[in-house]
C-alpha cells in the first residue's frame, strides 16, 4: 500500500509584491496567514510530503501565476511542489516546471478547454497534470427525476456536486463526479478535490464527495476543504478513500504540526512517510 500524503496548501494572492498566503471560509472572508516562501520552508522542514501553491486570484484577474514566488521557494525547499492558478495553456505548464514546480493544477482553463488536459498530459506527463475541482452540493428531493447528474445519497439527503471556476466565483452546471471521470480519461494524473461547502469551517472534509470520486477514478485524489483536526484527516483516508489530505488553517495558525498529524495517523495504523 502506498503511503498517504500530508500536503499543506498555500492559498496566495499578489496583494503584496512578494505575494501573501491567505485563508478564507467558503472561498470568502479572506485573512492574512503569512509569507509564502517562509511558510513553505517551514513545512518542508516539518516533513510535508508535498506543498501546494494556489494563486487564488490569477484566473479571476486573467493573469499568469506567481513564477517568482516558486523560483524563490525552491532555493531552500526540496519536496514536490504543485502550482495552481492561471495555468491556461501547455506553455504555462512548461514555464512553471522550469521555475521549479513538479506539478501544475488546472481548474478554470480545463473546464473552458478540456483538450488542454490531453495536450498537457502528453507534453509534460500525466504525473505533472493535476486537475482542481472546486465542488458545491445541490440537494434534490427525488433522484429518480434527475437523470442528468451523478446523484449521491448522504445523511443530509440526495445531492449532486457542481463544479465552480474562477476561485469559486462562477458556477458551471458541470457535475463534479462525471468531470473527474472525464479528466482521468483525458490523461490527468491526479485530482485536487475541494469541497466549497466545508472549506474553512474545520468540521471535516466532505466524505461523501471524496469517497464518490475516489471510488470512481483510478488516479490519486487529494481531499481538501474543511479539516480541523487530525481525526478529520484520518477520516479522509479511512472513510473518504483519499490518497492524500490537504490542509491549510490547522498548519498556518499552529493548531497542529505536520509531525503531530503524522504521529496520530501512525497510531491509527495509517501508513505515512516519516
């Protein structure tokens, strides 16, 4: 069995010349969390398995992502880095990989142009092609009347999940489970799955969403959105069937260290890296 990965996430914007890490609730109520290079260095030293940088305003502002931040980070950080936000074409993948990233995550551009997934995976390899899915629940009363969406039964009722783009600012009508399956078929190597409903609330991941996508694709799924305790991360692995768990607030604001989380998981018989 492959070891489960613990991945700190740095949601960044360019409100300062060197960038800043921010954290919000349901993609809103943004507050400052630190300097991206300093936080990435700290997480590398703490034993992060990977680090994800998400430039949360690049797509909305129609600009390229923070190349200089990545170049500065990799001077002292030697763990895999994934970069998302503003990745619109194959040349953007190449540019970020040359800057030092190992993977690129695409959401908005892939939904606008699904062929990008095919082209990017062929050019830079599936392992470098991550698809971000930011999904929100929509409840329905009678699943038999809906043959358009992938319906999931949850403790709260029947629902489907809709993909959003531009950092959660716009909804697409696209079913998240069906989209994940299509992304795998087009050559994506990994899914970065964020629950918009759970994001920032610290009540745990959306386990129904995570499990449904994890069991419908063969590529790794990173659970994201809502972690508040090490137990939530355990649930993402045990109940949600995720391959990796992404977290922000609990690490940024020193509630837990990465090693504390890993030791908790080891005690629960989850295989993790040192």
